[in-house]
């Protein structure tokens, strides 16, 4: 077997991947044409609240670079227990779309909100809450985008011809200690995604999401039999994995370390099924779906899609352990497996699946970050009378600028990209979920309560990650906190697991308690505002 | 739609709120059931513990999967899928979410 670093796909693989990328770019152009009439911002950032069931289900931002790079890396490293790590996806379509869907959809229509800060500002009547929301969305999503850009580059890298990489490596701008293949792939990925997202806006992100989600399902379906055949079947692959990595590969809590003890198993049922409800990308889609029937069908489609993607991915990367037993970086397992197993043309198609997942995630998130900067900060506070043409160019420019800034940070990616995804998902959910739930279902919720909830949730998340990074001993907290248990994913971004639970549990709990407590001790909200959002809408009443 | 109109007249409470709250409570119960079952089953039968060492002879593969994984993850995944089909297919109501208002102040084009 070639050493993994030397794997390069043949030219047809690159051509197939290029064809896929061109189709994505084409969809960006068509989307731009489709939204030329009407209000620019509502169409560019929200698709005119017209998303159908298929689009909502396949673009619920569930699939990402984490799905096709980070998650396979964990299965490959730690074995079957990673199936329990992701198992909450069995109920995630219900929780993510079903709990808040109707109320967020209704509140967004009543307030005319276009972005998440809009929604919170109007629901609670607090400009300060809007600013805080914008700042937190931008911070956490930009962090996550670094992982997505890095994942995109990792997938593209083995598809690049060796001659291209050698030519690029000879360029004086490429540093001696940098991986030229990774850098070139990062540059190509950045140029592609920034161009079509800047130009096409929300519709481009949605259309490419749908197209790419279908390609992902096809890719996984092709890869599954190839991996099972090459490994000699799941049972054989499990035994081989256990011989190579230890008995923990076939059982909990995981191969080589206490990857997933029972406290974390519970935590990750909170992580994916509950924190998924509070992601800005999810909440924005809940503001954009067409009607309640669309929501119901979205839940059904997403249930099928999750089962078709995640269960086969577990099987594929259990098999990968016996097919590629000694990868130096487990984050490279997906592209290397594809290049090794499939013929060059099919490899291009299958590589398009994870590449598509990353492209679609990045495009959606880039828009949320740029909408936060352009709509929620520039237009609202800096230049309220800006002409539409100015806003259009500011939106294009800001999307491009954010993409380029993230790419620069992604030049030095951390190990185990999935940990960035987990950190930012936790941060966003602990900031936005409690205010969203309280605002949707509780009349007594106040603006001060929502601000407290957001600040405490984000604060607890960042505090636990800081303590994990620097250890309680270094921070002089040894008398208060015991050493963090050596569990979960290793790496620099490992949090402090208080009582063996992931920070998402503590942050969500603290955020909810703060929201309720501060609401109760502050002045009740204006009855007229409560009636607006909790009473029967007079305009809609047939009487 | 009749049920929606009746609720509006009776309580002057938004029926979307009533339905959404009831559906959210059922979903929360489903999440809790899935969490408790999967975590407990996998921990009791699929985790290596100090008092319970496990090895290749304890895998008892079902369709190539370790039996603890099949019954602790795959089987409840199937059960949840069936529940979801019933819930979203037949139980959830098609409430009227109303037409969109004009974008919030400061939103939309300024022309």
C-alpha cells in the first residue's frame, strides 16, 4: 500500500469533482437571476419564506464537514461506540424541526423578521438583545466555518494532481513548513464557495444544498458496498479493528481511551437532538418554510435522510479501519478511502458527496454571518438610510470578506475538526435555545431574561472550554475543581467535563435557569406586546 | 380547521400556540424515552467496565453488528422512525401560520 501522504487521485476524479462544482456555480447564477425582482434582503437572506418540505429537510444544516470528515474520523479512531455518540439523530428530526417550528415560523411572520437578531429584537422589544445576538452568531459561526473550510480542503486535496501540488509548492509564497497540497486545495475551495455564495445569496445556498444533499446520499450508497466488500464484512472488520486498536473498538467506551463514558453518552443525546434546535442556521430555516404542512413533511424527509446517511457512515468507517489500518491523520480517512476503493470516475462522484456537504454548509453559514454584519449592524446602526444598491454590494463584499478571513485562519487547522463543530454548536445553542423557547412559549419572558440567558449560556460554554484548555491547576482553581477526567476526544480544544458531562448540558441548564430567574425578578412585559405574540391574530380570524 | 376556529372562539388563545405546546411536550417525552433506553441498554450490555471485561467472544454479531449496538442503537432508531411517521404524518396539525408582515423596521430595502 502507498503511504497515505502520497495518495493522489487520477485526472478523471478531478474532472468529475470539477463538473460537480460547475453545476453548483451554475445554480448560484440561476438563483441570482431568480431573485432579481422584489425586496433584495428578504430574498437574499430568506428566500422569500417559500421553502418547500424537501428543501427544508435537506438543508436543515444537519450535514456538514463534520458529517463527512469529523464523524468518520471518530468512527475510524474509536469504533462502534461512536454510533451511540450520534444516536440521538434518531429523534433529531422531531426535536429540531417539530418543537419550535410552528411558533418560530409564526413569530417571524408576525414580526416580519429576516434574521435571528431581528426575531429576538422584535419579540422582546430590545435593540440591545439584537446586538448581542448578532455578535454571538458571528463569533460562533465564524469559529465553525474554520472547521468547514479545513474539511473542504482536506477532501479536495487527494483529488488534486501531484504535478499541480509540486508546481504550487515551488511558489515562494508557500512556506517551508506548510502542506502545499492542503494550501492549494484550501485556495480552490475558498474561491469556489465565496464566489457562488456571494453572487447567489440564500436561494443559491438552498438550491445547491438540495442538489448536494442528493449527491451525498448517492455517494454514501455507492461507498457502502465497496467498503463492506473490501473489508470482508462488518463482523470481520470489527474483529480486525479490535486486534489493531483494542477491545474498546467493539464496545464502549471506545478504542484506546474513555472516549464515550455514560455521562458523555447522555450529553450527546442533548448535544445533537437539543442543541440542534438552537442553531441559527436551523432557526433561520424555521423562519423561511412555506406553511405547517411543509414542516410536517420536512420532518418525514429528514427522518429518512438521517437513517440513509448516518447508519451507513458508521458501517463504512468501521470497515475503513481494516482497509486503511495506519492513517497518520484520521481526519483524512474519508477522501483516502474513496480514492483507494473506487474507480477514478466513481471516486469523483463520491468525493463530491462530502465536498458538497461542506460547500452547502459553508454557503448557508457565510450568509448568516454576512447578514449579521450587513443587515443587523451596518444597515440598522451605522447607515439606516443606505440605498438598496449599497446594501447589495455590501452583502456581496461582506460574504467574500468573511470567507477570505476564515480561509486565512484555516491555514493551520487543529486536529479532530469535530471538536470545533462541537464547541461552536454548544456555544450557539446555549446562547439562543433558551431565549427562543422562552420567547415562543412563555408570556412572562422578558428582554432582561433573554439577555441574561444568552450571556450566561455563552459564558458557561466559554468558561468550561477555557478551563479544559488551561486545566484547573494552571488557573489556580485546583481547590475548587478536580482535574478534568481524561474522556472524550483528545486535542487542544478539549473542554472541562464537570462531573463527566459535556459543557452543553451545563450551559443549556444555566442559560434556562438564568432566563427564567431574571424574567421573574424583572418587570413583566408590556401586555400589548404579549397579546401581539400570544393572542389570536385579528387579521387571521375569520370572525 | 374547525378545531382551530373553535379554540379561537373559546379561549381567545392562539391555537397555533396551543397545538405547538402540546406537540413539543410529546416530542420531549419521545426524546427522553429514546435517551434513557439507548444509554441504559448500551451501558449495561455494551460497555467494558472494571467488573465486566468484554472481548471478541462477547460481540454476538447481528447482521455483522455487535448485538449491543443492534439492540441499543439500530432497533430504537427504527422505532423512532415509526413514531415520527405517525406523529408528523397523522398527529401534527396543519395550523395557519398567517401571512408575513412587512419586514421589521430597518429591514428590507431602503429605497
